[in-house]
């Protein structure tokens, strides 16, 4: 084959190669747009969930849905292979995006719940310490002890009930902030407060300052 003949053959193959390259670009570009639309939609929905903004959540979801729908329709008109690839990306990408958004939302909810439990525990612990401080005032102040001797006498039913409630509250004071522990501890502190009021009333109606 002469040089001229080889060059002519290359020229003949040139348009075919160009057409093939153009078809490949046309098939890949919609797929990239689909991935971008799914990623942007998931990020927008995640931001709306984090902010607790229902209106933005609606618009972010609707925008992502319409964008994916239009791009998938465009990709399906290009080639059969492009339509199949677009369908796979839509299904797989939607599942992956939904799982990603759900996982992040669940993590945020767990963090919020943990903070709420810690705040409740802090408040209940403050009430617990207030009762202990009032009780110690009777123990440490001889004048108060002399005025209300029954409050320090475990033979008195009200004082005995208070001591039991005191031990129960101490035993239920949680080391870690678990919701179940917090509920039991709050109930124990409530019983402790009630029993101490009864003991103070039975001892003479006074209250330590």
C-alpha cells in the first residue's frame, strides 16, 4: 500500500471516528448531569432537614425530582445504551441519596435526643442536690436539729420513708445519660422531694433555709 492510499484510508475513517466520539460524549454527558442532579438534590434536602424548614424541604425535593426526570428523559432519547445507563443511575443514585439523607437525619436526631436527655438530667440533679442541701442543714446546724429532732429520728415513719427515698435516688443517679435511666431517676427524685416535705411537716412544719 502506498503512502497516498494509506492517507486516503485514514481520511475515510476520520468521520466515523469523530461520529463515534460525539456519540460517546452525548451518552456520557447526561449521566454526569444525572449524578450532579442527584447529589445536589440530596444536599438540598439534607440542609432543609437540618434547618427544620418544611417549605424548603418541599421545594428541594420537587426541584431534584423534576431535574432528574428531565435529564433521564433526555438521556433516554440519545441511544438505547444511554437509556439503560440513565435508568440504572436514577435507581441506584436515588437509593444511595435516600440512604445518605436518612443516615444523616437519624444521626442529628440522636444528637438532639442526647442533648435533651442531658439537659433533663442536669435539671433533675439540681433538684436532687437542693433536697440534699436542705437535709444537711438539719444535720449540721445544732439549732435546727434541736428545733426539729424528729427529722433526724429514723424511728419516725416520715423520716424513715425519706431515708429510703434518699437511698433510692442515689442508687438511680445515672452514670451515663440514658433516656430510660433519666426517667427512673426523675421519678425517684420526685418521690424524694415529696417524702422530704412530709418529713419536714411532721417534724414541725419548718423548712431549712
